[in-house]
């Protein structure tokens, strides 16, 4: 079963142009979905990644990616 990875392109704390390549390098066999996740409260305050059923928030993009590593299948 592939990983379910999603990031928001409307998030004020995520730059899709930088985060998408980092995630693609981390899990090259997975499709990463980009679009609004309707998670606007936390999204307005923190970078986050939705991975395999979990929303992970952090203080930076790199920290969010680091937290996501433990949930990769």
C-alpha cells in the first residue's frame, strides 16, 4: 500500500516549490497530493503534512518532514 501524503498549496507556512521536492526525495515511489485540505485553523499558524491518516504540524517545513519520516510505510 503506498503512502498517502498530502500538503496544502494555500498554507501560509508551506512553500510547495521547496517542500514537494524534499518529500519526493524522501518517498520517491509515493504520489504526493497538493491542494487545500480544509485544515485552515492550524494551517494559518504552522507548516503541516498529512501522512497516512495523521496531521503533523511543526515550526518549520524541515521539521514537519522530519516528523513525517516515522510514519512512512
